[in-house]
C-alpha cells in the first residue's frame, strides 16, 4: 500500500484531497463559480468574448414556458436539452432527428413530446442541479462531430477536455462515448478517455473504467495516433478562458463541429483526475512548472500556449 | 500555503489540543471525575436529623453546625429539608452553620440536613482543615476546685513528657484513669469521649498549647451513626490528632469532620426535647452518575458543561454529544478511504436512528423501506409529476410504510420494529430519490456502491457513537470537543491520496517509465 502511494507520488499523480485544497480552493474564487456553474452565463460570457459556442435556441425557466417549447422543437431538426446547472453530464437529452411526430434520441430510442416536456419539468425542479435548486433548461444546437472520431465513438459526441492552470494548458484528453456511457462523454458514466499530446494534438493511449486500454470498447478501433484538427484553436480557446472567467483552475470542455470548428461547450471549476490515467502521466509536475513560470512573469495567451507546447509534450 | 498561515495553523491545532487536554486534566484530577466510564466510586450520604417539640407561640430558631465545604471531600449535593422553615446558611471561617427559622409551629418538628459526598482519592480529609492556630489558646476558664484539679493533673503529665505530642498523649491517658480523683472532679463522672476531649483541650490551653476539639462522623453505613469527638493539637508546625479514648496519635481516614470547638452541635430556641441523630449511607455509583452528581455543584468548572443541564435535557445531549464523533468517522472515511455516500452527513443521521433500532434491525428496516420507496418512485416516474409533489408522495408512502411496519411488528411481538418511527423520514425520502436518480444516470453499479458506502459509513459512525467509552468522554469532558476539532483541522490539511485513489490510479503505478 505504501509502495503504491509512494509510486503515485513519484509520478506526480494528483489526488482529490490535494486537488480540492491546493488547486480548486486556491485558484478558484468562490464568487466566480456561477460563471461556470450556470451554463447559460458561461455561454453569454463566451459570446461576449467572440468565442465559438453552440447556439442557444431557447432557455426555459418557468413551468408555463414548457408548453410553448413545442414550437422550437418543431423548427429545429435536431437539438440538445440540458440543465443549466447540471453536473457530470446528467439530465442531458440529445435529439438527432424526428419521425412520426416523435423524437429520436442519440441512442436511437423514440420519445414523445410529453416525455421531453417531462424532462424539462424535471430539470426546472432541480433534479439535476447541485443541491436540488430550481434550474433553467437549455435547448441548444446539436454539435455535428467531425468524421475523424466516427471510428472511435459510440453514438453521442466526443469532446475534448483541456485542464488549464492560470491559463496554461496543462493536460488534455478526448472523451469518447461508449455503449456503457449511453452516448455521454463522461468518464464516470463509462466513457473512454484518450490522452492528447499538448504539443501536437495527437492522441495517446486510452483509459476506460480506470483501466489503460488501446482500442475503443465498442468499435474495437485503435484510439492512439489520431491527429486532432485545429488543435491550436482548441488550445487558444482553453487558454483564454482564464482571462474570460478569472478562474485559475479550469477544466475546459470543447467539441469539434464538422462545420463550425472547435467550440467551447462548458467549463468546470472542479475538473476530474482521470485525465492523468488517459495521459499516463501525473499532472502535479506540470502544475509545479506552471506555478514556477507564472511566479516569474505574467504571460499572454500565445506565450502560455508556447510554454505548454514546449514543456508538456509527451 | 505560505509560512505565516502555516505557523498559525500549527499553533491553532496545538492550542486546541492543549486546552482540551488541560480541561480534561482539570476535571479528572481536580474534580476527581474518572476517565473510564466503568470506574465506580463510593458515594456517601450523611443525613443529620434534628427533632424537637415546638413550644407554643414561640418563634423557632435552630442552628446546626454543618461541615465546611471541600474539607478533604467533594461535596456533590447538599440539601436542607424542612417544611415551612426559612433556611439560612451561615458561612464561617471556623464552622459553617445552617439556621432554620419559623415564626411559630406546634407539635413534633424534624429538620434535615443531607450531604452527599465522595472522598478525594489522594487528599486527606483534614488537609484543608488548617486555621490560624493562635486562636485556639486560652478560651477556657476554670475556677476553684476544678482549677486545682486541672493544675495537679497537668503537673504530673508535663513532668512525664518530653514534648507536646507525648504530653498530649499522656494527658489523655491520665484523663481516662477512672480511679483518679482529679479526673473525677474534672469530668464529673462523665467519661464520654466528648467530655474527655473537651477536658483535654481545656487543659492543653491552660498549658498554652493550641488545641481544639473536632467533631466528626465515621463514614460507615449506620442508621444511628454516633458523632465522635477528637482532640486536635497544634505542635507549632503541624496539627496532630488524638483519639480521646485510647490516647493514640491517629486519625482514621474515613472521618468526616463536622465541626470543631466546644460548642454544642446545635442550638435551639423555641423547642424542647431536641435530639440530633445521624444516618450514614453509602452507594456505589458509576462514572456517569458521579459526573451527573458533580454537575450539580455550581461552584465548579463543570457548571459550564452539559452536566449542569436538567436531567431530561442531559439525556438528549448524551445522544447529540457523540455526533461530532460520528462526523469524525465520516471525515476519516472520506478523506483517507474515499467512501462515497449520499449526502455528506446523512450517514450520521442514519447512525442516530441505528442507536435506537440496533444495526441489524436498522439496516433491515431501512432496506425494506428503501426498496418499496424505489418501487413507488419508479411507478411515479410514469406519471410525469413535478418533482416536489412526487417527493411528497414518496414521503407519504414512507410514513405509511413506517406505520405499517410498526403495526406489524407490534402484532408479531418484535419490539424493535416499533423503533422504526425514529428513522428520519425526510432523509429516507431524499435517499430514495437520490438512489433512483443515481441509478438512472450512472447505472445500478454506482447506485449500489454509494448505497453500500452510505451503510458502511453509517455503521462505522454508529459504532463510534455508541462506544461506551467515547460517549462517556464526550459527555463528561467538554475538552474532548476541542481535541476532536484539532483532529478535524489536521484532517483538513491532509493532501495525500485516498485509499480509493490508490486503486483508481493503480494502473499508473505499474508502468515504469
């Protein structure tokens, strides 16, 4: 047991206790949390900063607005419903198409308008929000993912997670939905995480259910060696979220849209730790380098990315 | 963490630890509260009963000598029991008295003074009994034949003795000689210990040796305890005690000094046929009872503890007192093991319920209710309800089920089933809701592990909270709270891995770079 703990320490693996006390609490001012906890606020903020985000079709904050939502559902061929204060990908419904007045979910199942309205009602009453507070439901643009990921994902949209410390991209991974995760890109729910070389944007090995694996569990295709297009754009969006929110420790979730390129999906002020397994590398060493560098000089977005590319290549 | 706040933290932890330990030490050593709950102590109850017949149409005033406080024992309780009498306590440097007064009364009267006490383990009963010795010389006047007899007796004794100690001893021996005419004259044929002690003190005073009669009660169970008199003599440096019958220089350590001096034990105005009797009873009490007794002594530090509360409230707090301990268990399990639970402190509430139902029954009942609750919740899902009404329906179902289980177990004769009413039903309802959502969102596996984690934590918290030793410590020694706070602060600084993370990241440890 001690050996294991020492070995992990040696590799610079960050644990929850240290993450909470030394990073989340130190770099993230509580009063800024609403900016990332409320996805509508995040989206508005990003649009003000000319950052690409999925378009918001409608925000539903009152029970009576649910009836009127049918019009929006009619006008859009596909869309995503999600709670503004959701955590861990809970409560998200992705509608890919319509058939016979019913809606097809990303897993192929058909649901009725009533089902969707019930889901909206659940979101409003706070089922998915932290602490059960009343919530707002968002209906937004469904990201059409790039064909690059087609061979290595099962339904759903793969997304890219970049962890930034004081605006320095520290580590990145792509999260691939699996059958187990029901098309969701959340590692807790069984999605697969694949590490990304910060310098080149090339995928490394994968982690699934806390185990290191090389192939996607559903498609069987190798996940390593994929080159993510527009990688510099990804890094730029992630790095500039620091100035945008003022939060020093962020997990930036991005998606690659076939037509619109990289988009910022949401931000997380308490990013998870599995990214370390996906990269087979502890993140603490990188944090220490960043902390040392930022103590020397305040750098701009481009300089920070250059620093990260130089020091954190795989 | 910069250096300054680091020192600040360390100092805070040390201060909390030390002040907690000091408070416990004080209560343990100074108040004699044992650290272990099963340690028992003998508690003595001494009751003095003054009976008399009231004189018609005369105001009554009765004064009774009572022991000084803290004279080698810890007074737990003191009561004056008398009907329709005004009671005044008269403190004094030498003797403490209680005065009962009443405008008028008729018939037999009984006045009680009751003292509950236990002895300090390492303190002699007489330790605090040390007054200015000069005050004890020459207060006795002898005249005529008695004075001659006294001088003759003294002369013999002084001649035969080397120092004050041997002189006192010889004097008492002489006074016990029934054939001596001088003694007969002095004592008037009353050879009681009290008379001899009185005479001995008078003669010592005549010889300018400070001396005093002390009156005490032997702490031995007796319905008619005899007050005893003892001779106390001051050598110039220490007090020495002599048995007036045997002249031995000794003082039994079970003597409770009631008062000192030649005055009678009581004075009565407005009554006749007065009689003073003593009863001594002993009982063995356990540590908590002792602490509860001690709590009624308002003079002590303890009056700020839970023990100064009314007994009923004390009972409630004896349960609540252990909650921080349950919370500590949760902190340990979360920070070091990484057990996931529904809600942060929900396991403590479940553990509180377990206290009443016992673990096996508690888990059984909990599972039954949760299972049916989940079934109902699943059905309600089909109805597309708003969340609060849905929770309301589940809550109502939970209450109904609790009632049903209670009725069934009453019919079947399982007493434990009745205690289900103590389950926190709102917690149950929220647990059902959360299990259900977790199940939908993250699958049955996660829901099961979290449920098991909650149970495991609840059981650990329960074991900690019902530990007899721990309960006792927290209830009796408020200092323990400071110490547990220091522990929690230390846990709050833990930056290492959780046990669950070792498992989670084990794949990263295997590979050697």
